[in-house]
C-alpha cells in the first residue's frame, strides 16, 4: 500500500468516526492537560460540542497529527516552519506554563536549587542530598545524607524538550553532550522514568528523597513540594503565577514563523526560569474541521483565562490572541 493511499485511508476512517460520534479528537502534550480538560468541560457545557483530548506526550501528539490520526495535535516543542511545511501543518500557541523542580524530601518544604545544582542533578553528578551544591543554597536546612533519585519522563516529551533546552542554556557540559531533546538517555545510575507529567508526579510522591521536573499544575494539584530555583540574574524565584507572568511577558511570537518560539530561561530579575508555551498543530487539508478546533481555542482565549490562571498557567495576552485570529483568518481556518 502506498504512503498516499495509507494517508487517504486514515483520513477516510477518521472522518467517518467523526461523523458517527460527533467528537473532535486531539492528542499530545500532557503539560497543558489540566487546563485543556477544564476548558473542554466548560466549552461542552456552553456549546454542547464534544472534544476528546488524550494526554500522550508531545512526541505522540506530533506523530499522530503527522499521520492524520487525530484532528489536532498538542506539543510543547514548537515545530519549525520548515517542518510544518513538510508535513502540511498549521501551528499556534495555546497557553504558557511552567516546569518545576518537584521533590520529596521528608520534613523539608522550602528547598532552593541553584542553576548549577539542577544541571548537576540532571547530569547524574549529584548523588546525595547533602551535596555541597545543594547545601550552599540551603545553609540552615540540615539536608540528610540520603541518596537522591532523579525522576524524568520516559516518553518523548515537550516538557523534556523545554527542560533540556533550559539545561543547554545554563550548562556547557549538558549543551555539548545532549542539547535540547524530547527524549534523553539520562546519565548516571540513580534515575527513574515516568510516563507523562502525571507519571513523574506519581513516582516523586512514592519515592522518598526524589526530585524531578514536571508541570506546575500537576505538582500543585498533587500537593508535591516545589523548589525555589535560581534564574539567569541570580535571584531565587518561587514557582507562582506572578513569576510565570513575568517570564511569559518576555516571549516573542511571530505569525510569519507560525509562532515558533522557545521561551525557556528568560531574562529578568523577577522571571521564573523554566517556562514553556504549548502549541496546537492542525492539518492544512482539513479546513472544515480546523475551524471547529480554532472555534474552541477562540472560545478558550475569550472565556478561559480565569480557569488557566487558577491552575497556574498564563493566559495569552489579547495582543497575541488577536495575531492568532488573524493567522487563522488568513489561512482560511476561522
């Protein structure tokens, strides 16, 4: 069977399923899953339209939309204009969120982690919680001589891409050895992987003396402690909405580049250092369905800001959503 015939068959099957079930189907990034679920619920209540978004990770979201196995894909890793053109896709941002260093150290709720400590943990060089790179930022914490377990994503992940992008900007060794990737063969012998941000959170909760990267919304909803982390200017910033907003304000999204932008590690004394935008991918040939997807995100931009903020995400400013609407209109998907 030729590649063209396979794609046509997949498209035909998908279209038939949509006609039968009247459901808009999306899949991908787990990073924005919490806010998407709340938006979907509110949108259904307001319009009666059903949307099913499956949290599978950005790698799966990209793969499925490229194969036309979903109506829209979610990815925390933005695709370059060249890649979008190759796979005949549109792209636009949905919301901005933060990646935290979540941890489980009994009786310690206010741990600080420097840029150097975060990189050395990821590189597998820090093996115990009383390592000097950690204790020097926590002089009164009396951290224990307990083995540190680093928890990371086991699946291809936009959260991993943005976290490793941050590491590549802050640490030369990481940049030379790994760079920014959706999947990493993690160095060291004291790490464990979880599927999706919820999987990372579950492992941290059940593993004493663990630390890992995960989205703020999941860490907050699960009551997991989050470190105060050092930003580019040398200030230690707690993960909170105001700090995320400071970071998001530094982002620049250009519709001429299909809004391609990586915003991790922004400048600014008050900026939280590990932030990411999450993106929606649409197939160019399915404009009728694309319009249904953009109608949902248009509604979410207008009506879902408070929902996003309550979960710790940063709603996109009106100046940006107006650019997105113009992009939709110019491409015939609004």
